[in-house]
C-alpha cells in the first residue's frame, strides 16, 4: 500500500523510504515561528540558535501591548531578533495574527515542516505544509537544534465533490464536518478530490485552522493551480509538493458533496457534534458579533461582511467588532473601502491582533451576554465571562445577525 500526503511528506523529511501510523519520525524543521507571548512569559534568551533563516518572530496576540507584562516582552523580542540577525521579524506596523503573516510572506511552503507554539498552526496545512502547534519548551528546543519528532497518526481522507455554493464558506464546511463526524483525536486529516478547486484558498485555510478544535494532528491540502498561483505571487516556486499515492491507505475515506452544504452555526460549548444549519437554529438575540481571528479575519472575510453591511445598520443593542487578521489585511481592506462600509454600518474596526478571540482585549464579553463569533473557539469562558454564551458561525452569518439583532441565515438578508 502507498502513503498519504502527510506520510509522504514526513518520510521524505526524515530521510526514510516509508512510514506508517505508529512510527516515530525525527525531522528537520524548515520554519520555527515565535510569537509575542513567548517573550512576555518565562523567556530566557538562548546562547545560540540553529539557523536564523529558519526562524520568524511575529508580534500578534497582544499588540499593541495592553498590559505591562506584554509591554516588557516587546524589548526582549527585539533584542533577540537583533542579536541573532533574524530577518523574518514582524513588529508593530508589520504585525498581524501569526498564521496570516506566515501565509502572506510565503513562510508555509509545500512539502515542508513548520512549528509554532500557537495551537492553530495547523492553518499551514492549507499550503501543503506539515504545520503543527507545539508547546513552548519543544519550540525552544527546535529553535536551538533545528529538529523535532512526531508520532505518526492514521489519516482520514475527505474527498470533496461538487462545487462550493457562493453563499457557503470554509467555516460552514468545517462546522458541518465537526457536527457530522465529531472529534478527530490522534488523526490526520487530508483534503482533496474534484471539488477542491471550487474551494478558495482562504476557505481552505479556515478549514485547516479550525481542525485544531476537533483535536486533529495535521491537516493537509494538495497542491493545485489555485495554490500555485498564490505561492508564485509570493515568489515561492522552489518546492517539492507532498502528494498522496493512488493506493494510499486511510483510516477512513469520507465523501463530501460541497454543493449540498448550507450556512452552519455551532451552539455554545464545543463545535463537535453541536452544530445545526443556520436555517434551523432557534431565534437567539445577540449582544456582540465578532468577525476576525486567524480563521476568519482574512481579506475575503471582510469583503463578505462589507457587502452585507453596505447600506445597512447594526441593530440597536448589538456591538459589531471586526478585527483584520493582519496589518496588510487592514491596509488592503481600507483601500478597497471595506472598512468604510463596516464603520458606516456602526461596526468597530480594531487593530490586527488575536485580541477578542482568546478573551484578552478589545472585545471581552461579560456575564449573561451572547456572542456570535467567526473566531476559532466557542468553549465556556473563551472570550471572557464563563457566564457568557458563544455561538460560532461564518462571517456572512455574523454580519447578517449584527444587522437583525439575532442569529440569522445570511441568505435571508442578501436575497
């Protein structure tokens, strides 16, 4: 039997002809990404690092610094970068959520290994990268040695057929998969099939990002013309793609007809087996609507929100907060008029940061409040009070709901 995408990738990186689920492989890491939180807590500068060219530092979670602790981390990060001559440094002004910055700058490349302390590092799988979130100690070790190890999990293949409807996004696809199949603990997820070209790259990254919420190890998408065009625009051409063998062995193969999907929402607590089509959800008043995060603060997400909000007004009693995923997204959205549409509707556009997504700043929810979010997580207490409720949906659903004041099918607003 042949190997899956992730098996072929890790076998090549480990220098072995074949790997199987259960094998432990040691691989060189092509890009090690550090974020601002590492420098704000328990940071000790190493005496040496393995290769400055394979290190990136991104100021993302708490930017600009909302506390003295975070403010103290900035000088440490800047000293580290200066001392070791690290060129991939994205300080305030070039900053953004690390997974967006990684994508914009071509740091996640097909057939390569990328590590970062953030749990949503699996986002890089949209670019055919073995991208994994690891603990701070392990990332520190990679920083110094250039290598790490993985125990290979079995792979589940999602065979995508049909075409993604224009009103359905990657978030809806993920919420449907999470509701239908539940957790993917100790599994790798692979996405391909004839329907893949109809899924825009931003939606692929949303899906890859979100598989962290069902506890998958890696998420990998194949390389096609859509991805090649994206990478070529960033002068990334010298890569070796990881493909699945025709006779690859999978733990399961699940066929998904994209054309049959519709907007989805996850109820508070978890995304796993806890979703429902928005058309069937119970009417629920909301206090806060949030569009942003590494999963859904991309330029296309802001475009979708702006199209729905243009000429409309946010409902009384609702706070609409929009956080672009990076400074580059912010600038592009401003130039294209998206931010003007959002602000004119009564929305608040914030600085690019993780902020509200992890309940840290610029959008913390209070006791008894209901938040509809397009961010990454909806467990109790994630965005603030443990007495708040967090529903999760796509940006189109969040924008439509901000206008009506309750969870609303976006098709009913745009029809």
